[in-house]
């Protein structure tokens, strides 16, 4: 090949061979707050509830879906989030301010896998052994459940009967470096409520998303210990909106000193006094995470 032809051929080869000189586009590592009651970004609607999009390690994970399906849909559109491109959804717990946008998600992405807490006769459906109740064979068949011959398993209905729901009630890895933490509330008012949290392993430790922390944030952190990683960053609600200052101060100090949490991005039901206390205690490691905020994470 003559020199002039060679000079023309080389640029053409670069065009025809994809990636010959181009660097691959790095996948984003970030958390976007889609639903909350505070924030200053224009074009979004504030409302009580929580939802966040987690993009990490090539995965797109929706954590919770907010309190109002229409508001959730508007905020998602305003933020340019494509819900048809999700790897899965995690619903932290059954309360409406975390679940109501799921109907919108399923309209756009009906086959997406939804991880939800496993609860007997919960709104996500469930299955319990047909032998769960005591029997009395002296009764006539017409007085006995299922005429005395119950099925091996009793399946309860669901608010979303067509959804691809997988129930979680234990520490479960759902993707490489991505684990769902299951805890149960022992707090009066939410006694026995099951709650799921999401832990994503990064180079500096775990990025942890919590819905409301009804079981207590320290209970959730204790349940994360088998993962063997320091908590690098916590997003979400710590459920301290009406807590006294002494309780808030103790928990905030404990997160930093006992649990060695590196950074904190509280939202939703954490509460205004707790925002102030956590910002004071964590200083420069406090991350503002209001509605519409996109936080890059390592």
C-alpha cells in the first residue's frame, strides 16, 4: 500500500473498529432522591415519603416509591429517570409513603422484580402452611375450615397481584456486592413490622439505604455486621421526627463513635432536630440529600 493510501486507511480503521481509541463510558455510581418532603430543586413536588434511585456497579435499583403515585411519576419525569430500565425494586416496608408509586413503576415495567418484606397476609402477598391453625375433628365438615382438608399452603392476595414479587425475611445477596438486610421492629406502634434495607459494597465500605428505620438504625447496623464492612454512607430515614433531643444526641453520637459511620445523608422521617444534630456531629461528612439531589458515591 502506498503511503498516501495508508494515511487514509488508518482513520477509516479507527471509525470501523469500535473502541479502538475510545475509552469506555464509566458507569455512574450515584444516588438520586426521587421523593421527599424537603429540598430546593425547582420543578419537583415535595411530599411526605421516600424514594431513591441507586446506580452502582452497572445496576439500576429503585428503593421505595413514595407516597403518591402521581407525584412520584411527575418527579421521575422531571428528573429524567427511565423506570423501564431497572434491574429490580426494593420496597423497605408496607407503609403507603413508601409503596404508593409502585403502581406507576409496574405500568412502565410490569416484569421488574420487586423485593418486599415477607409478612403473613401482607399487602405484597404471602404463603403460610395450611397447618398453621389448631383443628377439631369433632366438628362437622360444614364447621371446619376447608371441610377439614386444608391445602398444604395458604396463599394470601396482594395489592399488586401481577407483580413479580420475591419475599425477603433474611440477609440476602441479590447481586454481586448488593445485599438486602431484613429486620423486625420491636417498637410500640410498629411492633413486628418487617423492614428491608439495601447495602451496596463499594471500595470505601457499604452504602446503606434505609426506608424509615422502624426497627432502629442501630438494629439495622447490627444486622449488617455479617457483611464485614464499615458503613461508608447512610441514606434515608432514621425515624426521629418527634424524638427528644437526648435520644437524638445519643443516636447521632453513637453512629459516629460506636458504629464508625463515615458519612451520613439523612432524609425523610429523620426529623428537623435530627438533621441539625447530625450536621453538627458529622460536620463536613454530613451530606445534604433533599429531593432531586444527586450524590456521587465512591
